[in-house]
C-alpha cells in the first residue's frame, strides 16, 4: 500500500492486455441474395454480428 503522499505508478494497476487479436470475417447472403461481409464480437457465449457495408460512390 503506498503512503498517502507517494506518487502512484500509472502502469501498476493496468490490466494485462493481449498483444494480438484474431479476427474472423465471414460471408452470407441477405434476404435479397446480396453478399454481406460480417464478423462476430462481444462475449463468445452471446455473440453479436457486425455487418460491414461499403459506402455509396
């Protein structure tokens, strides 16, 4: 425990983070048979999808 006037080490309380991440992109067809590029995010037991869309030219 630091003394009351002792400066805190800013790196001491940081949680460990991953050095790399793995992304998995997938394709599917929507209701109009158009291909969608998407990936999963969030909790692996309750996954959500994020659909990537290209902007209009």
